C-alpha cells in the first residue's frame, strides 16, 4: 500500500525545502563569519587544503602512504581544534557554522540509506491525515485517549469488548476489511473510536476520506447541481477507507437517501471498507432510510452497539 502521489509529492517538496533552507542558512552564517574574521577564513582554506592533500596522498598510493595520510589527518585535527577555539573566542558555539538539520538522523533527506527515516514516515502520515480531513480530530481522539472510566457496570464490560474490537479492526485493517456500523446514543464515544480507527488506517498508508454526514450530502448535492463541491461521489466511492460520521444528522431527503444507497451499495460490491456511525437505532434506520438500505447496513456491516450514559454530560457533572 502506498500513499497517493499528491501526498508523496507534497512531503518530498517539504523535505527539499527544509534541507535547502538548513544548507543555505549555514552557508550564510559561514560567509558572514569569513567576512568579519579573516583568520577564520584562513583556517577554513587551510582545512580545505588538507582535505585535498588527503585525496592526493591516497591517489599517489604505494610506499609510506599510511604515514603520510596519518600526518595529514593530524594536521586536519589540529586545524579543526584551532577553528573551534577561535569560534568560542569570538563568542560563538563551536558548531555555529554546522548545518542545523531538523532531523540529525537523515539530515532532512527523509532517508537513512534506502530506509525511510522515522521523521519521514511521521510526516507522510501527518500529511495524509490532513488530506483525509482528520488532522484536527486526530490531535484529541485516539485509542490512547479513550477512557473506559465513563462506562459503569455491564456497560463497561460491553464497551471493553467494543474497544477491543475496534483496536483489532484497526490493527488488522486491509483493503478488503469488513465495513462497520457503530450504533448508539449521543456522547458514547462513537466519533472518538471511529476517528481512532481512521487515524490508524491512514498511518498505515491507506487513503481515507473522513466526512460528517451533513458535509458529505451537501457536497454531493453541490456536485450534482454543478456547484463547487468539497468532495465528489467518485472520491467517496474510490476511497480505500470511508468514514461517515453521525449519519442521520443530515437533512432528510429522497436525494440524500439515493446518494447513501449508491455509496453503501457500490462500496459493498467493490469490497471497499466503510465505517458509519449513527445515533439512529435499527428501527429508526429502517424508518428514515429504505428497508433495502437498512438491511444492507444491518445485515452486511459488522454492527457494534455503544452503551452507557452521555460522556459529555458526565464531564460537566450531570
Ligand atoms: Zn529523519
């Protein structure tokens, strides 16, 4: 599984920029020092010469090479030390002219040898989250911040299972993973766990689309009537993982029901995993949408029921 081209391109560009910036700033610091302190410039040119003589000695090769190379090395070390002392004497740190990379591991290339650096993987995931519309939610909502203390008694036991299921789903996610329907009243953590799953899917490099139901349907409506749309039906159908948050909060209309049926049906046929969460209970789903749609959701999605009492209310002391 690979990140999509736009994301790779954007991250590559960012790395080129920050590396060039680091190199450019170091060069500027050095040039300014050389201008102000000619003795430092002299040491640097002597150092450059020892580098050259080292190459020459190696090229000459043969007899006594080890001694000659050692002598040049010694001279080089002496100059390096003088240079560091001189920088300190002028009030700078000894590494003042070094290139200050953001990541010392990969020197802002994104790669350590042929392996992508950890910083690069993180940058890709971050960009992908932004691309999926998840950047802001991902800051607050992850499996780590999901707290079972808000669920009591039998509810807690049930929510432990729900949490374990969602974690397992996220860990073992693949292109043909099941679709999920998370059902339950407001304030029971459905969005929190949906986001946690989506973040983990995105971090694995899958292309995900996150959208709230009202935004989804208004975008599709805009597209249908030729207005500028934030999301197109094609993107929704093509996404490797689609998360529709809070189904049922959109304006009810026959058009929206058609959009939804098309999304659910097409993605089931193409085997693309979808996660939908909703406050609507099964009977409400049937009433609100067609039986045909409700039976697809309830029959072909893995259904997880959220139980308990509103966490948001508990947090404010009710
Ligand atoms: Zn790095």
